[in-house]
């Protein structure tokens, strides 16, 4: 670069590093073209001072030296490269950065992406990224990628308002990360344990933690405080973000009524939402947008709670994109097989289910139940929909309801490489029909629930005691929405960031406007 004609030479001082480059080449960058075309101090002295990330600026300078023929974009600098290209007016590079990020991001890139993001980053901003991490924390922590994160990434994640069923799950994720390389990571244990919100652990989980050998050897003393204390990080209970969503249709309208129920099926919120195909479809979105992935063959919903809008999207695309983003590992999960009882002649078919820690695929073939802990995409599309069974995953068990009114429990035994049929039961009286029955589960309460779509009567099974109770959800519309819905479409359990959406919705008085009857 020193051999450049002095009249064609521009000196760039970026922080403490100096570069010399041809004016003729760098004029193709709009920022420098404007600067060199005016009678400014920099153009007169042939020198400019900048304050950009060194690696990112050198990528741009190397592009200039190659006469704009070679540029490499990698995830570890894609966001800062976008920002610099946008500042310099290189719009074509900015667009390439957005495409690169969208096509290649997965959670394995979190350790390099997190330091780059800001509240206004274009590829993904910190709010949208945090919302994604919170919603899928349990699945992220269940990948092998989790073990490879540096301490800084683990700490960044564990301090967020994660969507979990129990604070113990945060403790468990931390301990698994430390144990993976215990010799080098023990020094980080106390710092990470401070991120557990100890005030919200129940006695059973606390007892289990106290028996953990690594915890006992750490010498860490949990701090318990009043959850309402302003200076305490326990103010927000992360384990209270799991709800049931009831979706009801109208006879002559594309609108839907969305009802948010607590874990006892008591109505908290009722809201009419209107169809809008222009609801943002990107994978990353802020907290007031939620995805309900409940129908793996026909439709699932994206809801914009703030604007009271929704859009349909057709699987399997949302699931496939999520799997690639979370671990990029489609088709490499554990494959287990179990047998139905003799006489259960179920047509072949498949169903994709969301469990707490992953998306699992089940399919029936020749009277045998197959389970993949990761979605094998080719198998998913080669089978028709599983129409003669309904299923749900709860903890380490699969519950399968057949059209012969039989409910099966299969235990997922990864170590033994088998689906072990542990229980079966003929469930209901003749008033429940298979076609109109919904099967869902309550991961926060160890229950599976069957609901009749016509009558809204339900049967709730405690999976530990096998004791059942019957009931009927009776809900009333709010004064703002007198439109009467007349068809139950689905009932499903999901995470909702209620801390955010509570400002967007009207909470009903649970005594006068809603109730759940158990008999």
C-alpha cells in the first residue's frame, strides 16, 4: 500500500490502526465518495479518522482492494458488518448480511451474536433475540450446543425471564453445563447459582438440590428474600408463564375468540382477534407476538396480542425452521419403538408433538408406535396425518388416544432404546366421541386433559396417581366483545410472556365473568 501514488492515496486512521488505500477504489463507497467530493478537511489532508470495529472495517477495505469482487460474511461479525455497511451506504452488502443471518443463524451462534446485538440492530435486535431465547430455553438447554457455550453466554441466558415450569430447570441446566467440564467450570458455579431465583423453588425441589454433590461441595448459600422486594431478582416468577389457550370459532366470520386459562382451566382473559395475513412472519419477533404450534398437519397460529390480530400458517415449515434454528440437527434424534395392544388396527400416519425439551415425531406403522426425539423430516412427509389417534407428550411419557377409546401411556426409555407401554385404560362414557375430543397436557401439573369440543366437558387425569376428575369449562365473554363464539377449535397448553401482554389485554374478574366447574 506504501507504493500508491501519493495523489491517489487516502490514509484511514481507525482507532489505533492506520491504513492506506487508493482513492480511486474507495470512491465506490458512497460515504467516502461524498467526503472526497467536497472541500472538507479530510479531502484536503487526504486523511480520515474513524471509530469502527477493526475486523469489520478490514473486511470492507479488503473488498475495496479486490475491486469489489470478493467478500466473506460470517456469523461472528454479520451484525456489525451490516451496521458498518449501512453507515457507509453499501446497501447491497447490508442486504447480503440480512440474508446471511436469516439463512444461517442457529443457537450455536449465540455466543458470537449476543455481543453484537443492540436494541436497534437490524438483523435481529436484543429484544427479539431475548424473546426467542426465553420461549425456547428448555429446548436450547437440551441440545449439545448448550455444553459448548462460554460462561458469559450461560450467564446472559440464565438472567432472562425464561419460560419454564419450575425454577429447578434453570438450576439443572447450570449444573449440566458445569459438570460437562467440571475441572475448568467449577469456578463459575457460584456466580451462576446466583441467577437461580431461589424464592420460587418449592420444598421438594430444594430438597433435591441440597442432595446434589456438586452443589454441596460449592459452599454456595442460597439467598431467600421476600419475592415482592424491589431490589430482589426474584420479583418475577418465571415459572408462572404457562397457560392454556382456548380457541373458538364464529359461524360466519374469520375472527377467532382467544381465551387464556390458568392451569385449573379458569378463564383469565377473553379476546376477539381478527385475521390479518400481514402479521409479521419472521422467526424472530417481540414479546407481544406468540406462536401456537398445535396442529402439525393443518394450521397453527401466530397472534399479535397488541394489535389483536392473527395469521394462519401451515406446518411443517414453522417446526422445521424452529428445529434448524434451535440445533440445526434434523433426523439425528433417538429412534424408539413400542407395541400397541393386539387388535388396535390403526392406519399408518405421523404426528409432530411439542414436548417441554424438544419437538418429537411419532408415527404408527404396521401396529407399532415409533418415536423420534428429533424430527426426521423425510419420514414426516412420507406418511399421511395420523387421523385415528391423538397424542401428547408429558415429561418422559407419550399419551396416545385411539379411536377405540383407549388411552395408552408409553414411557420413553432412551437408555434401553425402547418405548415401554406402561398403562392403558378405556377412558370415557358414550357421550364423548373420538372425532370431537381434544387431547392436551399440563406440564406444570402432571395432568393430561381430554375435552369434548361440543359440550366443553373434560376429563382430567393425574398421570402419577391415575385418578381422574370430570368437569366442564364455562366461560363468559367480556363486555367489550359481545360477539358469541359457537365452536371450540382447540385447547392447548403453551407459554405466554404475560408480563408483557397483560398491558395489551383486559383481565376478567374471575368470580363474576368466568369459572371452572368440577364435579
